[in-house]
C-alpha cells in the first residue's frame, strides 16, 4: 500500500515541539510535484515586482472569467 500525504499527516505527532520524521515525509511527498524553478524565479523579483505580477494574473483571470460568463449566456 502506498503511503500518501494523508497517511503521513495522520502519523504526525502534534504534541512534539520538533517536527517529527512523519512531518518531513509530508513535505517530501509534496516536493516531488513542485516546480522549484518558478519559486526561485519569483524570489529573484522584488516584492513590488511580485505584486505587479500578481495583479496582472488576477486581471487575466478576471478577463477569462468574464469571457466564460458571456459565453455561457449566449449558449442558453
């Protein structure tokens, strides 16, 4: 049986002040799916640049959401 994040989390000892091995296993399970190059790229930016990038992404998401709403209204 494969051990996943839920199983590792259940084994995590919450009473301990230092992170137990089970908690480290949780982090390692998620790390395999994380593109670290994107995190590094973002950390090279200043906080202002990161906020501007976030603002552009939110605007793009809002445009897509609006296009989807308009499309669903015309299909009715």
